[in-house]
C-alpha cells in the first residue's frame, strides 16, 4: 500500500495483478487498483474529477481525465472514508500510475489532492 496526504485528504492505493483477465500473449496485463480516500479535515469535501497519468514501460505515457470516479462525485464528510476500485490495462506488463483528484470544499473552493505513484508489475514478469 502507498499513501499520501494533501490538504488533509489521505489517498491510499493497493494494487493486484488480475491473472484471470490478463493475456500476456496479446500484450494485455490487467491490474486492479483499490483506492481509499480519507477526509482528515474538519470540513466536508466533494470529489469533482480525476486525472491519471499512466506509464507503460514499452508504450510511454497516457493521460486520462474525467468527472468523478466510477460514475460518482461523492461528498466525504469530516473523518469519513470513501473507497472504490477500478482496473487498468498495461500492454508491456510493467508500468506505474499517479495523478490527482480535484475536490471542492463547502465554500466551493476547489483544490487538488495528489494520488501517490504506484507500480504495476505483472506476476508473469516478476517470477
């Protein structure tokens, strides 16, 4: 697990290689990443958007942006946590991800929260 705190918001990430849905012979290595966002501040915050920077060792960088996460723009109350998971495909089987979320506080001030960099290494290649 990797974690990072920005503006009193803690983002923690765990990853796992999805052997069942990966097809190395087709350059398809699937990873599941689990995100936990904890509001350590004294105010509620709303997650508005995300930006991912995905690095694939053999294929370079890709950026992905969008509203919310998994179709949601959750409000996270003071002291509360919000968790979700998603997947990413890395063609080379080795890469990393990081990025940031954009949040809004109760006064409608927006701010960015870093997503810590995490590595993606398929089990097939690490053995």
